[in-house]
């Protein structure tokens, strides 16, 4: 996959793949282009983390497109009652068979899980138009689909690494971080979270891995965090089938999580832009009203 760090457009509802070519009105395009990352505690789960698309394309109105639409609908529906599921929509040939999964963060409620998966499905189409495979990681959920088999296969490829600024060599701080990461590795289950003092940690595997594969994947992610991020105040290591994260500044992976703070500066700019757009619209309406009054007065 070619992974992207760009923020994609966010349609307001689930859109069939065939309709993604339709052009949004200019005003909606401006809103999408200037929209900051979500900042409320609930919408923070929808924050874009990374996305990737396969090279292979499919033709519009093809059997694969129909199967893919069925698959994405199944993902959205299943997220209302499960935090993980995978589906295979069989086609007449292997290349027409759509395979996919979704995974919600382990601490999300079912409504938040469903909302996150719906948002991910609505975003992956514009991000990966007419590609047979796509993957999208939001802060609260992950979806992936393809026409080649990937379900149940361990994959420890690094798709995203983020390390914060160094706080300098702090033996006590590093020891606390390593202790939290070691605790995560020793914990059971596919979702793990914990902390001590100002250190917080989180890890999760995709549900199609076995328990031993999950442990192996998290071990690799945690090892890379320690080696690659060194004395950084936070670190994120996303592998294809698992991730591990830590923060030494008290962040708890919510709306004000360390790795999204740099984007919040855009909220003021966004508000100003929306205000200007609203003012222009009101001015146009006022001018049209005056024109109508003057026209009636002239008669």
C-alpha cells in the first residue's frame, strides 16, 4: 500500500463508490478544505491517523465494485454490535472477491465504534478512488479491504512512526516509560492500556491475529518504540496488524492527545473563515433584498 498522511475529505454520509466522482458544491468544498481536526472528546475518535491504497484499480460498475459496496455496508452494520469483525464477499473469480475487516479501539462504546467505522468507510472512498485495496486508521478505529487475501496473516510492516521532541536524558522518566511498556507487553488480550504517574501507554492488535501472533506483533512495536523514539516525550508505532503508543506528559489518547495538539491551532482560523463566508452570504442576500425593494419602488 502507499500510505498517506494527508487528511481526506469527509462526506456527510455513506456514499456508494460509483458516486464519488460527483463534484461537491463550492461552499461544501471550502468547508471540507478548511475543516480542522475534531476537538471534542467524542469526535476525537474520528481523527485521521493514516491511510493507504493499493496499486490495482477496478472499473466502475464492475462486479468487484458491487461486492465492495456490500462489504463496506456489512462493516458499518456490524460495528453497531461488535468491536471487530471481518467479511468476505465472494465473486465469480478471486479478483472479484472483496475481503475486509474493521477494528475499534477496545475502550470505545458500541455507539462510538459504529460512528467511527461509518466515518472511516465514508472517507476511504475519496482517499482511494477505484482501488481494489484500501486501509484507513482513525484514532478510534481501523478498516481495511482488498481483493487479495490478507485476513489471518501476521504483518509487522511499519506504516506510521511518530516520535515527540526529546526531553533530554531522564533516567527516572525513561524507567517509568519502559515499565509501562513492559506492563503492556505482559498484559493479555488484544487491547491493552495502562499507566503510572504521568506515563500512559496503549496497545492493540487487529482481531484476525491469534493470541501468540498478537503478542509477537506488540513485542515488535514496543521494541521499536523504545529504540526509535529514545527520550521522546511521546511515541506512536503503528504496524500493519498492531500498534503501541506511549506518552510521558500525562496525555491519555483523548481529544487533547499529544500527537494531535499541533492541529488545534487551525480552529481559530477555521472559525474566522466560516465567519467570513457567512458574512459574504448575508451581504449577498441583503443586496438582493435591496434590489428587490428598489425594483418594486420604481414601479
